[in-house]
């Protein structure tokens, strides 16, 4: 399949997901029992948007059709897209500006030094797929996963301890997945995204949520963790883009209160002590 075919198929799936979430009653349309699927029918969206049913059907099917800006604006209004979804629709309908990512990025010594400088604030270096390329001591102590789950989504869905450690896990996991979906749709044809999705489908509710096509942009958030050794931690989460390589970013978790700052310092110190004990005198 070509990159263009992937883009059209993603566009069709996104439009269909937005059609199916609409409430017919809010459009003053009859919600008869004969409706076999949720949301509006295709013919209703076509009529409300001023396009033919066959054209709209082809759009959802990912056919090779011309899509004008005027029609996209009409669709956005009918589907009641928010600002982020509106931009996403326009991006999917045009030529993708981002090239597929191929070779994994190399973490330079300079970036590692920056990462280590964040200690005792947990920090990691990640790419657009959410792959965790490097972690500082505090991040390794916070999430003691060893070398496993070296991807953000794997951490949230495949590493079971986080579901009890992270307060309001479902809200944060949904948000992380929606950010990932937006990034994946911007890179049609990038097989790394497909690999991640295929690997995580068995870990429900990942598959169910993924098929909803929810998207989101990054927003700084407060996370409350109940760490098994450090105790309660309240962390502000921020994302810092590496200016010389915008495909990489630092994810930094800073203490939101003095108690958390003290516990993070103790967590890192205890982790280093355990490492020295395992290594023995030398």
C-alpha cells in the first residue's frame, strides 16, 4: 500500500468515527429503533454538508477523490469538530507534511548530560512514537521496569503496576493514547506506529479506545502517584522539545510540593545505594 492510500484510509476512518459519535436528536433527526449503528447515517451527513451520498461514502471508504477546502469546512461543521479535530481533518485531507520516520535517533552524549541534569526530577528522552530512548536515575527509580516497556504506551497499558500506582489511571491513559493517535495519523506509512498498536491490542481497554480515533495535543498535567517505597508523589509533567532535533523531546516530572521534592531525593538516593550494594566493593 502506498503512503497516499494509508492517508486516505486514515481520513475515512477518522470521519466515520466522528459521524458515529453524533447524537441524531441534537440535529432534530428521528432516532428511530431502526437505526442499526450509532450516530448519524451517511446520507444524513451528506445532506447536512451539501455533498452527494456517493461522494461521502467514497470519502469514508478511503477512495481517491478530490476534497476541496470548502467541503472540508462544511464537514467540520456537520461533524461538530473542535479546533484540534478540525486541524487534524485538514491535515489528513492534504499531503502529509511529515515524512515517515525511518532510522531510530541516536542519543548524543550532550542530550544524555541534559537528561542527567534534571535529577532528582524524573526525566526521559522520547521520540515521536513514544519510544523511551534514555532515562535519568530518578525516572528509573520511579518506574522500576528494568529494560522492559521502553515505550510510553507499553508503560501505560502493558506494565500492570502503573494501573494502581497512578491515581486516575484511566483519564491519563486515554489522554496518552489520544496524543499517540494524533501523532500516528500525522505519519501515515510509518510502520513503528503499527507495530506498537498491534503489540498492545491484547491489553484491554487499549484496542477499544484505539478504535474510537480520539486525538489530543500535549497539555501539561498534574499526576499523583502512590509509589510502593517513596509514598505519595504529586508531579507536574512537562514536555521540552530538543531544538536541534524536534522529533525528540524530554518528558520531565517536577515536584509540585516540598514533600514530593524530599521523597524524590530520598528515592534516588535509596536506588543508588541498592545499586552500590549489588555491585559490592570495588
